[in-house]
C-alpha cells in the first residue's frame, strides 16, 4: 500500500468534523423548536468526536504534518467557533437584537484568537505539554452544547432568558483567551491514581443522572472542568508561572553560553 494514502486518513476525520459543524449551523438556522436546537447541539458533539480522532489517527499512522495541524485549526473555527455562536444566537440571543449579535461574535472571535495562539505556542514546543493555556475551544463549545442539551431535553420546560446565557458566553470567551492553565490529558497513563479518578468521574456523572437528570450530566462535566481550572489557577497559578519563568531563564542562559562558544570558535 502506498504510504501517501495514509496521510488522507486523519484529514478525513477533520473534514468530517467540518461537515458536522456546517450541518449544525443549517439545523440551527432552520430551527423551529427545542428538538431542532438539540439536534444542532448533538452535531457539534459528533464534530468533537471526529476532532478527537484525527490527531490519534495521525499519531497511530505516523502521518502528522503541518498541513494537518492547520486544517484542524480551520475546522475548529467552524465546528467549535461559528457553529456554537450561531446556535446560541438562534436559540436565545436573537432576542437581544444587536447585543446578541455582538455576544455571539465575541465568542467566535475569541475562539479564533485562542486557536491562533495555540498554533504559535505549539510550533515552539518540543514535546506535548500537560496544560493548555486558556480554555480549549472544543471544551468551550462543550459548555455551550451542554447548556442547550440540558434546557431542550428537560422533562419539564425550562425558561431560558438571554441575559444569563450572554453572561456565561462572555465568561467562556474570556477564558479561551486567558492565561489560565487547563489540563490537556495528553500524557495521562492508566495508573492506579488515574483509574480511581476516572471511577470518581463516572460515579459523579451517575449521581447527576439519577438525582438531577441525564440531560444535566454533560453540563455537570463541562462546568466541573471549567471550575477546576479556575480553582487550580487560584491555588497553584503563581507557582506554575514562576516555574515556567525559571525554565525560560535557564534556556536563555544555555543559549547565551552556546552563542559565546560559537563566537570564540569563529575568532580562532
């Protein structure tokens, strides 16, 4: 088999994510009731599934490429930036008029800024980091989707007003472009501690499903991820920044010493 064809596989997953994003936008624009908005939110979740697969497929087949990285970012802008913002606007923010357009646009713009910053930082890193800088856009979209799912799939009708949704949207937008660290889970290995954590997470979801409702499980998970990141920033943020600054200073010193050695060699 020609290995060049393997490079197509991860890109197929990325393109599938784009299809889900565009389909979600069309469903939201044509929505006439809760069922349509739920389907639009569900399509974003499918897009997240394909987005999560493309990188893993690329690593398994050893077909990582700069082209794939850029395509993935463009797909994320559509599926996790434009699609959620349009979903929010058509679902509830439209009643705010121009302010609703502005809030939805702020979300999409912050998502694009978040992705641009991620690409620049990733190009400078030599190994995967344990943390994301700012809330990742797929998880920001997850918060939006979880709110829509919780509201549209409730057994009893839930009255949703635009102002609280606008406030939450602006908070999520800020978190995407902030310097707050969020766990990336890229280096997670199934040790005893990690298995116990996964078990606790599953139990937490089961409790929410039985006590509150299955439609609130996703919202509980998304909210917990956001809140845990904020708590860790308050408790450990300063220590992390000092450690990063120390590491950066050490690298700068080593580079200066190498340059000095090179200059001495050239003089000889």
